[in-house]
């Protein structure tokens, strides 16, 4: 991974971690402010260096984290929505279903069944 790409991905990951710790919503515009850029500059720089749109990267990371939490915790979907930086449980459900093809509840149930089958 080239240095520029690594720099931008690490900055985005740190931002997501900070949002998670602070219970704040993940927003590309906030990341831009942190990086001392306008939203347009951030979008251009991130796309150029990382090869992906910043909003897409942030969204995928949020969903990946949500999947991990759904698999490994008993936290409610509302708690997971908050921890992963989605503004509301409703927005979390819609976004998760769009990305994963199933609701968070269905995803958790599927993972539980798969785990149960592995144990037997």
C-alpha cells in the first residue's frame, strides 16, 4: 500500500474510532474539517489516494463494524447503531439492509444459526 493511501485510510479509521468512542455520527464533512480540507478537497484527495470515495469507505467501515458487533455481542441494534456512528436506529436499519441484503436482526439470526451448525 502506498504511503498516501495508507495515510488517508488511517485518518478515516481514526475518525471512525473517535466517533465510536464519543458516540457521534460519522460524517465525511467532519472528517474534512479534521483534515483541514473542504468536503470537495477531501473527496478529491481521498479518491485520488485511496481509489474509493470517502463516503463509500466510511459507510463500508461502519457496516463492517456493525456486522462484527452483531456477530460478537448481544448489544441491541439501537446500541450498535449508536456505536457505529449511524444517526438513528432507522437509518442504521436502512443502510445495513442496503449493504448486507438483510436487516441487522436477520443478519444476527443467520450468524447465530451458522455458528450453531458449526458447533454440531
